């Protein structure tokens, strides 16, 4: 017998308590999020604020292994060198055992920085034994016993003979450039030594002071990376055998300010315990970063606005409440990223935009369930809303877990900006679950208790199943009577898409092949043929030259140094009046091979993780169907990029892994309904059950897909060239993923179920596991934080 509170929608005391608890929790989270946003400043990645990122890899030396300890010591040396460059707010962190990531905001001409911080040999101070016999002997050790003098050209190019090193950079405590304001000495460099270094310096200069003024042997050579960076002469006032005392000395000469600063930086940097090699270098101009922020903000605003209009049109007042919850979701996500100190990158912004679209899915699932409860089972509005949340929980949890698996793989297996995308997506998914299951529920249940909505339920949008659902409900389509037909057609499509990889090949980005990709903004529009001619004239006839957005020129070559990059820039400037580096990406061949291997590992682990999770949550036939669908989806997306000649880079990998999560997300929703329908309709044949479940979830599929595509379309149109391929890959993946659920996942499961049907006891166990021992109230998993009437969530 129905209670008065159920008929009228008036909440009972047992229901009011959890509603109040959820409301208090929601308010507390929103207040905390608002405080975090008002008191914190976001950390923007270099791709948004402009600057240079350099990744160094420590190499083994004959005496030291490049382990974590040696890399940490090298990090401190590099930190002193970077500080001497004068870059504002530089960042240096160790990555793994042997890599160091250096970020230099605002620095768009990295050549000087690379030359200064990339010096790999030990800094050493040598006695000068005299001028070499011939210039041709420079750089070659003289014959004799081990430890024989070496010959190197000094800073003026004159070959000099050097004795063994008297002390190394480890004896240097500090070095700084200064200027003589009293006299006419100009710029000089002051060097201070440690205790052991001070003693060695006194002995070295005391020996040199014994030579007469002007004699080459009165000089001391400072050598770095087999190059004499300075060879000052000991002052005539220094006594023989005593040397320069006091722990500090001045190096004077005809220095300019830049020369003095550079020499001080090199001496201050001291000795690297192990050699380092530049394996990755990225430069983004501030103009491109600002444009990326503007484009992403426009895409977010337009995408959210379009999604809001769509949801309100589909679900009326309940849709409006979902929009309010989505705005709260955006606030919580942003606050969480600020609190975690996450660096917001361009792919991270894309992940945020994508998560906005995916956050709609939970609300759609709940509202479709609530429609069923109200329109088909005659529940009160409040009861329909509450039951809708309960019955949608299983699909929401499973679908979000699959997306979290993909996001987690991006974080652990990817690097650079793609990793930022994984962080943003993870935070976004968790925040979307909270906003849908807590905030939306509070708003919806409060609205459902009002007298106005109970008298006029049509205002809620839950009073009917909807046009699509109503039309499909009366149909008795035998969709999967012949599942092999679906699979045959799908296989042909997959083979056609996959042929693109075989026929045209997949154009891998420099992240996977190694090389250098530079984008130049030219003073005047430059025809691609003229640009190719200019690059060829600069000495790079094999470079790939393409026209980017807004008339920019993109050049892709093998690994080249900064001097060769500047030669290409000068050639383009001569042809177009001027040329400025907008973005620059250098990947070493070793790192490219590693990233390519990690990409394949990430895809393989993603498939294995999805298979394992679905095998636990469903029967193995369901998991096999879902994995078959996502494999087909990945082949379609990769094949489309191969046929169209688009570049597959690290951001493309992020898109593919996201597509994997979304495809399984879509399949899980359908499988969850199949499992539930099969439990309640034991006598029906499985193909009929599967067809009915697909038709029942069709409105959710259409609404969720449309809302997500609205956001991604805004990203494709407004996100700029840097995000266009990313958005396109996701659009292809979502469309293909939605279709593959119907054409691959379900028919493949039906075919496997015919071959290996479950035993009755397996169906009972599966039903019990999925329903969580539902009681008369329909609650799932007694004691769950989400579901019981005594719980907060």
C-alpha cells in the first residue's frame, strides 16, 4: 500500500535526513572550492604562457653511473647555471632516474640557454705550460706518459699547452659578474672558492706567479667541455710561491656585460658529475600561448552554452538544474586543479572541455531512469527521482571507472602535456560523479517535493518517456536475430579504415620518430612552394614544409641544432620579410623510439585493463564484445588519420586512449541494461533481450553523444590548429564508438552467448552481483555511501 508521502511527493523524515546531509556536504564543497579559486593562482604550462622546456638525460661516464644520486647532484649544478641566466621563475625537476626537466618561462630563444646549461664536461683549472709549437697541434695530446700536457686553443684561438687540472669546479663556491664603477676596468668576474678549492687555487696561482709578466706560463686556463673559456694572467703583484690568498679572486679583461655574465654562469655552474644530453626541447611563443588560451576559453563557453540549451530543451526544469550542477562541477574541477598544484596545459584544457561533455552522461542516465519510474511504474515525482538515481548508479560507476582507467594510463605512461591531459580528465571525472550524484540529486529532490511541480509534472521533463523512447517502445525489432550480419558489415568498415595504414602509412609526429618541428610566423603570406624553396636553399632539401593556420609555415626535419634552425628562420625571413618562431619541438631519436614503444604499451595495457574490469563486472562474453568494439573503434580513428595524412603525435595518443574509455563507457551502459533486463525476463531469448536493451538506452545514447559532440565541435572550430586534430580524433571516436556498441559489442556478445550460453546458476550469481541484493526499496549494496537512506550520499 502506498504511503501518503509517496502519493503527494512530500518527503518523509527518513528521506529528509540524507537530503539535508547531501545539501550540507554540497554547500561545504562549493564554499571550499570558491575559497580555493579566490586565493590561488593557476600554474600555466609553457604551451599557454610561452617559454622553453628542455629535457636532459644523464649519461654514464667512465667513473660515475647516471643513477638517481648522480642526477640529483647534476640537478643542483644546473640549477645554479639556470639561476645565472636571469630567467624569471624557472623550474627544474628530476624525472625518473636519469632525466631532468627544465622549464624557462618567457625564453623563446633557447640557443644561449642550451649552450650554458648543456655543458657536459667538468669545469677545471689548468696551468699553462706555454704556447704550442704549431696551430695544427691544437686539441691533440702530446706524446709521452699518461697525464701528458694537452693542447687547446685559448679564447683568442692561439694553441696553448696545458698541464693536468689543479682543481675542478667542485672547488668553486660562487661566481658573479661585476663592473668597476670607480675606474676604467670595465666588467669583471669574481670567483670565490671553498676550503679545499682555496688551497688548490693558492698553489696554482703561486706557481704561475713565479713566471715573469707577459710569459704564457703566468696564465691559468679555465677549461669547460674541452674548451678554454678564459685564461687570465696572474696579477704582477702576486708573490711567487704564495699565490692569491683570501679565498676569492677577480678575472678581468675586455669583457662585455654579456661575456662577463656568461663566464660567471659557467664558472658558477661548476662541474656536472655526469654528462647530460638534450633529448627533448620545446619552445612556444607567447603569442601562440595567448591565442590557445583565448581559443580554448571560447570553445568552453560556447560548448557549455550549447550543451546547456540542449539539456534544458530535452529535460526542461530538471535539465536546468543539471546545468546548474555542471557549473558547480566546473568550479569544483578548477579548484581541485589549483589545490593539487597541477600545471594547466593546452591538452589539459581540452580534457576539461571533454569532461564537461562527459559530465552530462550521468545526469542523462539518471533522468532517463526517472522517466521510466514516473511514466511506466506510476511512482510519485520525488520517488521517481530518488529511484532514478539508485537505478542509474551501477551504470554511472562502471562507465566512469572505465574512463578513469584510460586517464590513469595517460598519467603513468605518457609524458609532457599529454600527462596534464590525464590529470585534468581524472579530476574532471571524479568531480562529475560528485556533481551528478550529490549536487544534482539535492537540487532535483528539492524541486520534486514542491507542490507546483507535483501539480504540473510536465514542467520537469520527466512526465513522459520522450518522443524517441515512445516510438521505439512499441517496436519489436529483431535487431540481433542474425548477429553475423552486423559483424560482417562492421568488419568490412574496419578493414577499409585499416587499409589506410597499410596503403598510405600513419604519419607519426616527431615525438615518435625523433626530429624537429618548427612553426614560423612570417611577415607576409608565403606560398608553400616558395617556403619549400627557401628551406631547401638553407640546406634542407628533404625537410617537410607545410602551411599551418593563419599563413604560418611549419617545417619538419630530422634532429638539427639551434644554429641550423636559425638558418631556416633566416631563409624564410629573406623570402617573406621577417620570420618569428611560434613553436619549436625537438625530440631526440632515442626518446622518439621510447615514446613510440610506450604508446604501444599504453594501448595494450588499456585493452587488458578494460578486459579485466569488464570480466569481473560482467560475463566474459560481455567483456569480449566491449573490447572488440573498442578495437574496431581505434582502427577506424587511426585509419582515418592515415587516409587523410594527419599527424599522429602525443596529443593524438591522448585522444585514442580517451576514445578507448568512451567506447567502453558506452558499451557498459548498454550491457548494464542487458544484464538487468535478462534478470527480469528469464524466459526471453537473449537476442530479443539485447535488442530491447539497446532500444531502451537509445535516448541516453543520443542525448549524451549529442551533448559531447557539441562541446567537441566547438573545440574543433574554435580551438585553433593545435587542438583541431585532437578534437577531430575524439569526434570520430565518439561517433564510431556509439555505432560500434550497436554493431560490434552487442552482436559479438550475442554470438558468443549462443556458442557458450551461461548456466542458470551463473545468471543468478550475475544478477545478484549486479543488483547488490536489491530490497523492496530498490537500494543497491546495503551500507553503500551512495545509496542507503541512512547514508550521506
